[in-house]
């Protein structure tokens, strides 16, 4: 699905879809599974997905909820 505007909600959809693909990738899946587990509903994954969503929202929309370091 394409979106006409960039919003935090749309960014989250993109991040979730991207990492769903990552977990199916033969080359890089093991790295993420080792660090975060194989279930994206886990607390570790949710923290990671929220952090990435906040980062990309800050970069693209000026949202100020990102508190990490690049």
C-alpha cells in the first residue's frame, strides 16, 4: 500500500513490514533472532520497533519522540 503522506503510523507499518522480511532472510535473520528473538511480539522486538519508528519519524516529520543516538 502506498501512502500520500508520511506519518508516524505509516512509518510503523513500513518498519514492521521491513523487519518481517528480515526475519525471513537467510543471510541476516539469524543476527536479529539472536539479539531480539524470533517473535516480533516480544518485548525486545517491540522496543526495537518503537525505537526505529521514533527515529524515522524524527528524520522525516520532525517528531521529537526519538531519544536515542544514531
